[in-house]
């Protein structure tokens, strides 16, 4: 066999049956598993074969046509977006991608809604085992920016309960990231949290956080790895979404993780926490789901509650900079408009260094590094085909942060 | 009790973008992809069954041809069809939902992006 025939033509996504189950994980039937297998493969196909065609169409006809018509090159990513809208290949890809995302929601919801009452019961029973670590505030108002549309096209988003105690959307969220990420986030969808814990352990070996806050923790996928990596720390996950916290807390209880608390709080107002009361404040894939003013408020609160010598870190996709080609900005921005992530673009335009400095951090104490998901789904015994960059959707992140000194 | 069949295919808050020049073609594409998905599901299920039967050596193909469901089985099968059809026709349901929703549930991401960048 020559080298070529040993290289697989495609990296197949892991089968859904590899996902880790815990006590509150929804029951997944044979056909629901198969539906998710189909969708993971469809996602992989679009990312590997159809999406790269967008750049080819851009280079071959969209850009040359624009230059011919206007006598100049593109000046903004919005111009790229408008021109690409006319391209037939882009149209096919975009229509298929949108359809795939809607099917993923449909698949997850049909699975969790049919067992919504059982899920609610399981969650309530587990939560009753440790009521002191789940602090809900039923009067908390859902922030405007979360309520005017449903983020990533999940009907009802993070805050809707169809009946008292309903957690079906949280369970849907838990079940589906494996599919949209092609398993890249690991069996427990915690590859981001593991990556950040591992970075801190390796790069700040003397840092011994006693109190850690994870803002916008969702169901705690990436909170729990912090709690396991720092077993002596008290970890608090906060979120505005009541059903997310109920499910996330039950999940933590089911997984036997004790040093974590879940609280229903709006991150823009952390007045219940004293000045200088946390060693580490984390956000993971969170800031892009807020708004400009919210980011200012959240930044100020983070600086205020952080202890001297404390650490603040934010995991996001790479920021758009003047050096990033407009085509790449456009394709990275796709989810903003077409997967209901409307603050995505404005957030990725923010200079994170300026933002952190404006809240009180000093320039010499800023950090920036890349992180890659720690993925226990990879089969290291098989050769891999070269990976195709799936802009804005890969489990490879930029981490921004700062020490408070 | 909730109507899990219809709820499963709900439209998300926010105006749905269309990409193909002819919206009706995109509607058909959406339906077709859902059907393609269900065909794949069926294929996987049959594959499971055939492999199990093969291992256990228990079934003759002719038994499948002559099978008639009892009333409970028939009901289960009909419910399966109802769920299946609602799933496949998701896009029609969502356009109808958009028509009935308050306009504030149906704002464009461009408009919201502009606003969130500002406020
Ligand atoms: C994309 S999820 C990220 C979840 C989690 N960090 C993870 O890595 O899996 C964003 C979360 O932020 C929450 N959120 C958005 N704005 C918030 C705010 N102002 N205060 C608290 N939580 C917020 C949402 O409810 C949602 O659960």
C-alpha cells in the first residue's frame, strides 16, 4: 500500500453511542441515536466538502466580479456578505447548513420533550439530595439580549420552562453538542473546561485558587473540570437560565462532584459577592451571547470581585483584527446572522485587551493563548485525514485574560 | 401533558433567513433533507435488526411479508407516522408560526446585531 491509500479520505465522526451517560441524561432510543449519527455525518460532510467551496467560489468569481463591477476590492465584511449571498454554491451550503441546525434542534427536542416529565422528576430528586448547592432566584429577569431571539435557534432558549420544573431544553442542549461539534468536545462535552484547567495547572503551578467563579456556566459542562482539577477550591457556576442550572446541578450531583455550587444571577450585577472575593473568574463561550453594555458591566464586576493576584480568563473564538482577511471574517460571522448569535460580530470586533484594561487590569499583566479541546473521543489507533478548518466552529479557541496585580 | 410532537418542531425566536433565490425551492430542500435523515435512521435500524437476526438465526424473510399488527401494535405504528410527518414538515409549521407570532419574536439578526452593538 502506498502512503496515499493508507490515509483515510475522511475523518468519520464518533458514533453517538460513545457519549457518556449520567443519571439525568435523557434516555436515547435506537432511532434517536441513528438520527444524531446522521446529523453528525451531515455536519462533517458540509464542513469537509461543501464549506471549502465557499472560498473557491469567492476567489474564482465573487471577488473578481466585485472588482470588475466596482473597480476596487471589498472594504468591509458586510460587502463580502452581500456579494456572497448572490453565489449559487454559497446559497446551497448556507441553505443546507441552516436546515441541518434546525434538524439538530428537532432531533434533540423530540427526544427530550417526549420524556420531559421523567427528566423533571429525575432532576428534582437529585437536586433534593443537595439543596444547599443550588441557589435559584425565580424573580430574576432574563436579560433583554437573551429574550429577543433564541440563541443558536434553540426554541425557548436557556430560560423557558414549559411547565414547573421542565428541563427539556437543558437536556436537549446537553445531548446535542456532541453532534454539532462532531464529538470534538469529548464524551462529557467538557473539552474546553479540561483545556483551561490543564493550562492553569501547567502554566501557573503556584496558583492555588480557593474560590473560582464560572460566569454563564450553562449546565456546567466546562465548570465541573475546574472543580475536579482544583478539589480544594469552592467553585461557583452562575447563569440566568433557571432550567440550565437545575439540570446542571443535578448533573453535578449525579457525577459526584461536591465542591461546586450553582447560582441564578445576572453577571452584570454581582453585588451579592464582596470586593476581592474570588481567586479566579472564568467565562467560557459566554461573552458573545451578551451585548456591548453588558460586556462593560460584566468586565467591571469581574475586576471588582477578583482578589489581588487573581486570574481572569475568557474562552472565545479568535477576535477579528485588521489582519484577518475579510472573507474569513465573513465566514466566521455566519452564525451571527444565520444561527441566531447576533452579538457575535460586535463581540469579535472588540479589542479584548482594551476591554480588560478599561476595567482596571494593567497591560503588562494581560494574557493571550490558544487552547484546543481535550477530546477523549479521538481514536488514536487510526490514521487521520488532514483536518479542514471549519471557521468559527472548530474546537480550537483563543483565550484572553489577565492577572490582577 | 404537553404536545411533544408539535413542540419538537417549533420555530426559534428570530426571523428565519432563506438563502436560495426561490424560497419555495428551499422549503422543498428542507423537507427533502429531513426525509433523507429519516431514511438514514431507518437504514441504521434495519441494519441493526439484520445483523442481530443473522447472529441468532431466528427469522425467515417470509414472516415479515405476512405480518399483521394487533390493535395495540397498530396504534403504536400510527403514532410513529404522526411524529414522522410533523418532523418532516417542520419548515411549513415554522413559517406558519412566524405568521402568527408577535413581530417582536421575529426580528432580524441584522437589526438585533445593530441594537446590541449600540446598547
Ligand atoms: C453558550 S452558553 C455557554 C455555557 C457554558 N459556559 C459552556 O461552556 O458550556 C452561554 C450561557 O450564558 C448565559 N448568560 C447569558 N447572559 C448572561 C448573564 N448576563 N448572566 C448570567 N448568565 C448569562 C446563558 O443563559 C447561557 O447559559
